[in-house]
C-alpha cells in the first residue's frame, strides 16, 4: 500500500498536548482543503481531552471537533508526513531529512476561555489558508 495514495500532500500538526492548537489546525485544514490533503495531528505529551474552549471556538465557525481525541506523537507519523508543523513544542518533534518543517508561534489556549481562543483560531485559519495555497491549491474550474 503506498504511503501517500494519489500523491496527496500530508501534513502533521504537533503541539504539546494535542488538545488545542494542533486540533484546530487539523480541523481547519480538513475543512478548507477537503480530500486534497491528508491531515494528522499529535502531541508530545497528549492531554486527556480536547480543550473545551477550542471545541467551542471551532463550533462557532461550524466545525465540530468534539469527537477528537489527543494522540501521542510517533516517529511513524512524522515519517509519513510531507510537512510537519510544530506549535510551541520546541525540539520534541523528531527530524527526518527531506521533510519540511514549519514552526507556527501561537499562543497556547490551555486554560483560556473561548474569548481568548477565538483570535488563536482565526490566526490558525489564516496560516492554514496560506499553507493550502502553497501545497494543495484548488484546481482551476474546467471550462465547458
């Protein structure tokens, strides 16, 4: 089985607890790029649950992440991803040659209310839109 069926670019979002920033980023990428991109998220020290303020902030824009569960970062997840995006987890992400690494400096929503999470959510959306334009632009509409 090929690692990346159809040569879709794959993106891994990593933050410490995989409970806020990386979950919101994965949800935005899935929502905005659809099946053009393979999306994963993980944490170096996953939390027990997704941050309720992150769930609430995403629900406000019509994206449900309430069923997501924080996952542990594995070496395989990094190996299988074309782009690894860290979000404030420092050097805990394993590095492999030939991969693209980005570090998005984002405030940590842990312990914050939904009011504090909204600007983080919106900043992540802007970053994800830029990423999509670069790695998986929409195909031009076919002319009839």
